[in-house]
């Protein structure tokens, strides 16, 4: 049986970032990941980082390539009624956002951990949380047919929505809040220049669309679609035709199309588990909460949890104090609920929910209000760039 300070379950962005930050303070961790490194790095997910996320990645020493290759944006566009309205994030909040793909971040984090001798067990099978209620904690896993145990001070559950850590908590100790949306996002990645310099979120009578990007030569586009649509019913041509229809004329007319590199349909969900701490087990990121991607909060929230837990663990190992560990759940959840509210609101504002004309008229009235009122635009902007840490 080996002994380590922190056992981290999951090598997604939250698990690897926590491990890297702890390493910078001499705190040892082991990361147990179910899949191979190649599999984890191939998942196409988030693309937009709040500046608070950028700062923490730099603090962890993994931000050099992001600062070189990422695209800092000062604004974002909301399109409706056939025209686009720019929200000047920088002018309204003093902050920018960074376009940098989660796939790249995954690589930077894994390179940093591997380069500094970090212990990541890829393909750790049947991870089990054996004890987290006592004076120490214990996890076990199977590697190449051998069952191994790890004793630790703390377990960080960074294993995403379908992970084992949240599922190991007794039902009576946890409250789950959930809303499932009646549509999905069909996403496409293509090596074509983005249609606009900044992101464009469009409310259209045919449904929502989003123009995002990964670089100046790689675009990421999304369309609202029925949840039960088969991906095979969306050949590239159909996707491009539909996207063109949903964009304001000035963008539709200059859309450059090309073969897709990746295409998938993702369901949309709001989900929060409370509390986020159970004895020596701390839930982090998607293991504890999911937001719909409108507003790009998922990865940023995961990183925000990591920040709070990292500070608490550093304080514990430096001073022996439990105070910040005790505050982890309430501090993290305060931010989680703000982002859950914003993501729900922005999703509700931008998507087609029904044929009800009154619903769409009210969406358009609110969008016009955001376009005309500096106060309304500022409320949107400060949530979009990420609320200040408290
Ligand atoms: P992850 O990334 O899901 O990583 C969890 C890791 O745990 C592993 N795992 C296990 N390992 C060992 N044993 C087990 N039993 C395990 N069970 C699971 C998994 O293999 C995985 O490697 O969670 P983490 O680290 O909390 O990070 C969260 C983010 O990945 C997530 O919030 C974002 O990707 C959400 N998200 C977006 N967020 C944004 O901020 N901006 C976006 O633009 C954005 N777009 C998206 C998204 C999520 C998407 N998904 C999940 C479908 C687009 C999509 C399509
Ligand atoms: C993305 O680039 O994948 C992306 C950007 C902004 C969002 C959602 C997804 O709100």
C-alpha cells in the first residue's frame, strides 16, 4: 500500500491543473485516469477561457503556449433580427477573454506534469473510493491486471459527470438539482477561417447558432438541433446550408465552408450537486456541476473550483488549519450558482423552445434592451468575462 498526500481521480483539465498547482507548492499527488492520454486529448470541448482562468494557468506555469497561440478577444457579438450587436467586454468590464482549445490545454497540462515527474496513471481501471469518512482516505484501482491501494490525506473527485466519486457518496448526504433542455448542440470543427473576428451568438427563428473558433484558420460552429437527431442526418453540406440561413446576411454571405474534422451532438443540462465536500472527498468541476455551453462557463467553473481547493490545501499543509477546507464547498458553490444562473438565462434567451410567438417576441425585446442599455450590456458582460473572485 502506498501513501500520498492527495489522490486525484480524473486527468481532465481540473485533475491535471490541481496536480500541477499542488506540485508548485511541494504537495504530492497521484492522478488516476480511466482512459489513455490519446483518448483524453482527442476530446473536442471548450474553447473560451475567462481571464481568471488564464491567470491561474500562468500561475501554474502552464500558460506559455496559450499566451503565444491563444487569441485574446475584447468583445463578443449577439445577433438577432438579421443584425449583429457587439458587446464591448473590455470597455464594459476592463477584461478580455481568451480563445484557446481545451485539447491544447490538456496537452500543455499533461506535458507539464509528465515533465516534472508527476505521477499520472493512464488506464487506471475500476477506481474505487474505499474510505473518505475517517482520519485518512483510501482509493484502489487496477493497473495491468494488478489491484493497487493508495492511502492519502484527501481525494479530489475530478472525474467528470459520469465519474465514480460523486456516485460513491451516500444518497442521503447529497442533494442533486437538475434541468435537462429539450434540444442539443450540433458542433462542427473545420479548417476554414472563422466568419468573424470575434464569437457570434445568434438567436434565429430557425434556432440558435454560434460561430466560434480555435485559431485564425480553424473554426468551431454550433447549431441548435433536436435531441434525437442522428449525426448521419447532418452531412457537412446540410450543416453549412443551415448555418448560413441562421446568420445575419453580412456573415452568411462570407461564410467559408470546408470538410468537417469533427462533428457531434451534445445534450444540454444544468446540474448542481450540494455540498461539494464529504469528509476527505472534494468534488471538483463537472463531477459536481454541469452548465449548458451557452456562455462557456463549464471549464472556467472547473478551474475556479481548483483555485479554491488548491488554496485550502496549501493552507492546510502550511498551517495545519482546516478553515479553508471547511469553506471549500460554500465558496465554490457561490460561484457555481452564479454561473448556473447565467448559463440558464443565456440559453433561455438565445434558443428556440417552442412555436409560441410570445416567447420569441420577449427574447427579441430583451436582446434589443441589451443592445440599447449600457446597464443591461454591462450585466451581460461582467457575467460573460467571469464574476470577480470573492
Ligand atoms: P472532464 O473534462 O470530464 O474530465 C474528467 C476526467 O475523469 C475521467 N474519469 C475517470 N477516471 C478514473 N476513474 C473513473 N471512474 C473516471 N470517470 C471519469 C474522464 O475520463 C476524464 O478524463 O471534467 P473536468 O476536469 O471537471 O473538466 C470540465 C470540462 O471538461 C467541462 O466543463 C467543459 O468541457 C464543458 N464544456 C465547455 N466549457 C467551457 O468552459 N467552454 C466551452 O466552450 C465548453 N464547451 C463543454 C463544451 C463540454 C462538452 N461536453 C462535455 C460534451 C463542449 C462540449 C461538447
Ligand atoms: C467553443 O468554442 O467551443 C465555445 C465557445 C463559446 C461557447 C461555447 C463553446 O459559449
